[in-house]
C-alpha cells in the first residue's frame, strides 16, 4: 500500500446498519477523525429513534475514533439507557481499544470482544 492509498483509507468512514428481528446491527469501518466525526454523528441519528431496541455496533474494521466520535457513541448510549434499550460494542481491538481505555470510556460501554 503506497502513501496515497494509506491517506485515502484514513479519510474514509462508513457505517452500515441493518435491522434483524427487531434489533439493529451496525458495522463501523475506517477512520473517524474530526474531519468526518460530524457526519458520523449524523449517521447515528436514525439509531437514536430506535434506541429502545438492542443496538450492536461491530468495530472490527474501525481503525480510529476521535473524541467527537466518542461523544456520538456516548449520546447513543445515553439515549438507549433512557429508552430502555441496549448498546453493545463488539470486536473492539487495536487503536480503538487503546483510545477507549485511555479515555476511561471502556467503563461506560458494554464491550464484547
């Protein structure tokens, strides 16, 4: 992978959400930095209205998340708690796991590896 490909990878962020049997499953992919965090929070908004359900976000392909991205996840968690739903982060590894640990956010989320 050349440096141009690496830069392109880091500026890509994607979230895919599917509904299955009344639960919601999302896959987070890429690099959530301050350049894309606002879009990430917008992409989470449809889940806010479904926060009374079970929501599982797969982070296996998530390479990085900034503090603004963490704020978006925290908002979703708070909304889930308020509505009686549940938010679970799965396959949290590498840099994302380090960030959650360093910030103390690891204690705030239900994380399943």
